[in-house]
């Protein structure tokens, strides 16, 4: 089940791509693109949250994301920044 979502909008003269990826840390992701698209990919790995924790059921072990977003207009990739 896909749990991530993105918005693409213009703000002044900038094109903004904003997204939510629950459970992913910034270090889990890589973002790249070109003049017409943004590609986001990453892997969320199982994290141990405590030495005394015993799980009886786990659904949040390993998850991957690969999402390609078409931009509504051409951009200069060298001017893009990821925050």
C-alpha cells in the first residue's frame, strides 16, 4: 500500500515539489532529476527501538519507494535544490 504523496506547485517564479513519506528519514532517500522530472528513491530499513522490546507482530520492516514526478514545465536542473 502506497503511503507517500506529493504536491507540485508554483510559488512566485519557483516550482516547488513537496512530499510526505511517513517513516522515511532524509538519509534514507536520494533525489535527482533533470529538466522535466524529479525522481525520488529510497529504502526504509528495520530499526531496533530498544534492547528489551519483544515484538509479536511487525509490518514496518523494510519498505522501498521509487517515485517519478513529471514537472509541468522545463526547469534548469543546475538551479534546483533539495531541502
